[in-house]
């Protein structure tokens, strides 16, 4: 199964990805997580990417495409993958198509998680993530059992640097300008599936499954 989860920041891509990868036993390739890992390790890519990420801008296409080409060529992607946060521009989508065609495979579906800007701001302002295992929480919609502590590993829950309201609005603007043209791009290829992502996480998960779930 080769899938893309598309949608604005805060649509719930990371949240839904957790159940989709379990269901299909495929790796979760989140460019945001990969970049944050580079930043944490202080790699050349991480140093270069950090200022773009903190200000809500996209990291340049060349860096992202090289990173994802490397990742998609790894052995575990042979059984499929779930892309989360990639592609995010038309050049990235074209580079992905070219790579997949060189590898002799194709995408099964692109799932668009549909939410309004107001919902996005509410979700991202209250998001907390585990510093150690990356689990995603929300102060009101999905709180941890003990405030500030991850249910899964006991790690500290923190707010992402780019989850400040001014940066969230910037990221939304970037999404509408540079990423939303991908909807028409994948509609033309007849692989786009729209999922209403405004309900609670379980309801969104059911909507996803109804859509074939990406299957
Ligand atoms: P990235 O990490 O990809 O961020 P994003 O796309 O902005 O997406 P988010 O992780 O913010 O949101 P999400 O949709 O995963 O929502 P989540 O499940 O966490 O990218 C970060 C940065 O990296 C970019 O700004 C850019 O600089 C760079 N970058 C990454 N990829 C790039 C690329 N391809 N090209 C160039 N640059 C790139 O949910 C959000 C919150 O809502 C959580 O608190 C959650 O608990 C809650 N929630 C989720 N679902 C629901 C629900 N149904 N009801 C109520 N609450 C919910
Ligand atoms: Zn944790």
C-alpha cells in the first residue's frame, strides 16, 4: 500500500497516520518528524532547515527531495509506505512521480484531510508532543492521564516551536498558496479521496475507512 496523507497543518495527519500504519504494516514517513530529528542531532540539514521551520516557511525543495529519495529507496519501503507532509509543492510531487516510476511502482491513493482554518488554529494551539517518543496529545481534545507526562513512555510533553499562533497562521498561508494546488494535481490522476476531518479522531478514522481507507 502506497499512500499520501495530505492536508493543512493540524488536520490530524500524524494522529491518523498512527492507525493507518498499524493497519497496513507500512512505515510512516513524516518529513516534519525527519527534519525535527535532524535539528535535534544538529546535522548540516538540520541546521539549514531550522530557521525555515521556526518561521513557518517550507524548507527548500532540493533538500527535501534528496532526503526523501534516500528514504524511499530503503528496503522497508519495498512493502509500501505512508507519506505524511510530503509532497508539499508541485516540484516535490513531480519529483515523487519520477522517482516512483524509476522504481516501477505507483501510488494507491492520496487522502485529503479536510478541515477549516479555525479548527486548525484551535488544534495546533493546544497540541503537546512527547519529547521522547513523539506521541501527539491535545490539552483539551486528547489530554494525557497525568498533565505534562506521556502516557506511553513517561516522557515530558512539550509545545513545538512552530505551534505559536503567529507561526500557525503563516503555515496556513503557505499551505493555501503552495500545497493546496496538489489537490487538483492528484484529482487529475484520479487518486484523490476527500475525508471530512472535523470530527473527533475516532470519527475521522471511520471516515477514512469508509473512503476505502485508504485502500
Ligand atoms: P510538519 O511536521 O509536517 O507539520 P504540519 O504539516 O504543519 O502538520 P502538523 O504536524 O502540524 O499537523 P498534523 O496534521 O500532523 O496534525 P496532528 O495529528 O499533530 O512540518 C513542520 C515544518 O517542517 C513545516 O512547516 C516545514 O517548515 C517543514 N517541512 C515538513 N515537510 C516539508 C516538505 N515536504 N517541504 C518543505 N518543508 C517541509 O494534530 C494536531 C493537533 O490536533 C494535536 O494536538 C492532536 O491531538 C489534535 N487532533 C488531531 N486530530 C484531531 C481531531 N480529529 N479532533 C480534535 N483534535 C485532534
Ligand atoms: Zn512518549
